[in-house]
C-alpha cells in the first residue's frame, strides 16, 4: 500500500476522500486479497443506523494478515515476545510460525465443534497465544470476544452470557510484575453461571495449580501441538462479524461493540501505515493489552495486515523497575513506540535515572493513545524519550471507531502538544453545540461528532441494535456522536478535551459511573451512591464515590475497605474508587435527579465555585458534603 508522503499529498488525499469517498476507499481496498470483489463500496443511513462497506465482497482477514505475506516474508519476524521477567528467554514468531500456530489452534477449535458465527471468549495474558487465539477464530469465521484479564469473574460471566460464547480460551495464570493472577480460577467461578460454554482450553503459562473439570477443560499443550498446521480460511462476507468487544457507556451494562471483516481490515491497515509511517525493517511496539481495542487494531490486525514486525510485552512498566520500557527499546532497537499518557506520567514521576542508562536512538516515532495527553507529559516524552527528533502521534479514537480517526501522520503533520491535530482521510469531524447546531470556523469548542461513515465504524451493539442507534446516532440528527468534547484551534487542529457524558477515563480505561455505582450499591450497607471522576496526576482521572450508609455500625475505614472489595469482585481492580466519602444525603433536584455537577466540583476541590444550588431539594446536604470532602 502506498503511504501518504507529504502534507501536500495528505491534503489532496483528504480532499479526494471527502469528494469521492467510494472511489477513494475502493482504491485503498485494492491492496488486499479478496476472494470476491465488492458489488458496491458503501451503503449508509445514520437515521435508522445501517452501514455496510464493500458489499458482497468475500475475504478472510487472516489470509491478509498471514498467508498473503508468506511468499516474501515466511521467515520475517511477526512478533518478538518479551516476558514479564527480564531474564527469561524471549520468543520470536515468524510469519510462517504464526501461520502454523494459528492453523493448529483453528483446527483445535473446530474439533470442539466451533463453526462460523459461533462466539469464542478469550481471557488470556499478554502472550503470543492470545494473538493466535484471535486469528484462529477469524480463520474459521468464529467471532472472538476478548475480555481483559483484569476483569472479575462476574464481569467475565456477564460478557460470556451476553453473546452466548461456546468456548473459553484461557491460561492457568498471568504474571503482572511481582504478582501472579490465577485466571483459570476466575474462569471457573464465571462459568458456574454460563451454561453456553461447552469447552475451555487452558494454556499452561505460570504452572499454577488449577482444577480441571475433565468433561469441559482441556490443556492447550495436549491438543494444539498435535493438530494439523493447515486450515483453509473460511470465506467470509465483508459484513460478517469479526469480533465483539465490550465497552462501558454512560448507562447500563457494557455494550458489545461489533466490528465486521472487510471495512475493519481496510481501515486498520490503512491507518496503521499512514499514522506510524512504518517501513520494512522497522520494529514496532504497542504496550496496550489485547483486551482493549488498541490491542485488537494496533497489536494484532493493523501491524499484521501491514506485514510489520512487533514486540508483544507481558509485563508492567515498573517491574522490576521503572526503566523496563526503555531497556526493552534499547535491547531490541525498537523504532516505533506506542503507549498511554498514564504510563508516561507514572514513569516521569519516578525520575530520569531510570531513562538515562538506555540508548533510545533507534526510536523514530512515538505514539500516545487512550486519553488526552497533557502538555507536561507530552514535553517530557518528546524531550527525554524522543530526544526531540521523534514525531509524537497523539492518536484519538475509540472502541467504536475501530481505528485511529484524528492524529498527526508521523513526520508529515506538524505536531502541537496535546492536539490530536487533523482527521485521517475519510474522516469528517464536526463540532456541534448542545442542540446539534454545527459550530463552524476555527478557535471554537463543542461536542465532537463525525458526519460520514469510515470503513471501521461500529456496525451494531451485539444483540441490541436499538441501543447502538440510541447511544451513537440519536443525540444529533444524522451524526455519529463520540461522547467527547473538543476544541478546534486557529489552524483547524483538533484537541480532545475529554468525555462530556458520564464515562470516566481512568488510566486510559473507560469506566461508566453507573457501573461503579451499581457495584458499590451491591454492598449490603450502602443504600445509594454517586460516582464522579476527578483530575488525578497519574491516572488522568480518579474515581470519587459518595456513599450513603445510614444504619451501618462499621467504621468509615472498614466500610471503605469493604466497598473497594465489592467493586473488585463485581468489576475488577481497574474500577476501584480512589476516594470514598461517606455522606448522609446526595444533592438532588426536586424531581429527584442527582446534581452531579456539584459532586464533580467538590471532588475537584472547587468548593468555592459550586454554581447555582437554588434548585436543590435540600441545600444543607451540600454543606455537609463540602465539610467532609476528602
Ligand atoms: O475520551 C476519548 C479517549 O478515550 C475514549 C475512548 O476509549 P476506548 O473506547 O476505551 O478506546 C481507547 C483507545 C482508543 C475516547 O472517547 N481518548 C482516546 N484517545 C484519546 C482520547 N482522548 C484524548 N486524546 C486521545 N488521543
């Protein structure tokens, strides 16, 4: 695929993508292997939400990720795996080995009776087998649902039940720094309430003792190595489901965001190559987990579609010490490094002594994803890691967008700290006010929407199309609403300012306030709670919970511990509140609605600027909350 080569090239490609979107994307799609080409490029309707790309085309994404590269690249590295322990030998996986491993696992899934369209849950650590698992599903047309291996049994069960998974792929355990997490135990607990699951395939990774239910559970090592390494790729329609990935919203349970085969393939490869400007011989490293969309699009699919070589890393940035990332970059001569602002801030706080020992001169491009990057972190990254010679691509996108929508193209777009800068070709952003009126011109701020479909746009929310319509296409007429606030500067550069709905972004993880409230309310003594985000130096946002616990005899300290344990049990440690304030009431309007605006101000420490409180049912509640603020 020919990459955009200059800002003039970008401008002309962008213009073409808006004026003739179908011709533009058809040209890009010509770069892939299709079993049958499309009859038409695009059909779309944002009102009764229905979007289809490359209609009636047939393909298999794994053929494009793997087989297509084999004639030239069979012995090239697809992945280098670096374990949690720096003295443990690494693993390299060539494209040929990737092919063989994926086929063996695909055949094992077939032996469990998995067929096209079946859902398979992947609950695994950051090991190459997780990528094999995704691709093995795609090889046979099964739909993968990867669940981040930090989610609790209850969250895992909810996701398995929502899409009726037939098989779960997991491991005995996972390493996270100096901790071992027993994944199989979590799966066992979840499966007590998941009758749809007939088989569990367990990869031995930590040698942790686990219980094996012999009619259901099989060891990976007993089956996969003996399976055939040939597996014909299933012929998929462009709009057949590729995967489901659950994500939090402002209300209700997490939604299963659905992506389909053709458009997702075209867009993840196109965006990977153009944003990162990856060239043969480069070594790319994305530190995300495969449990999130970044892992799907920019560890698994985008880089493999582009035939790239990547690092997969199992550990955490601070183990055995805060030099781990930089040591790995030095060791392998990484050229492209893609991480989250929360990691940059955490490492910045620990000081330059952890950076200095390592040579970072192999680096060409730095990336940022998941949350707004504040100017200080941007500068630190630019100066100390990029040595002021590596462009920083601040990539804005979402689980629902499938790929990066607004970002500099490395070395092509002039960067500006904390700005995601310009839309990729094919992406048409628009800012609107609360009523949906377009805010034109520059130096303005509003709610970020997109007015035209791009190939990897969400297709539906699994099992509930109405919810998809209501969440993304009902707020504003004929627009996809992102849920983000955004500024456009004098040069037309975009800066994402954060969520404008009740979704928090904690360490780059998306967490709905309603979900945390419902977990807290499961504690027997809590009668009501309200959760808001507040600025946090390292995490971006922290979680502040106000809890009403009227008749409890327990101390506040004890209650806090128990409430945290409840959230850990129901969601997982990522949703653990940072601050819990026990209160006797919540500020409510006369109609009973919680005034979150006031709670946010208190959590932010802005107690002298609470705004209009005259519509409150009981203003005395606010005084008490302000006095007890943490
Ligand atoms: O608020 C935006 C923020 O993360 C949200 C999407 O979260 P998720 O679906 O989990 O996907 C994260 C990885 C793509 C967005 O609505 N966000 C993501 N990237 C950026 C960002 N905010 C500012 N700048 C970014 N580069």
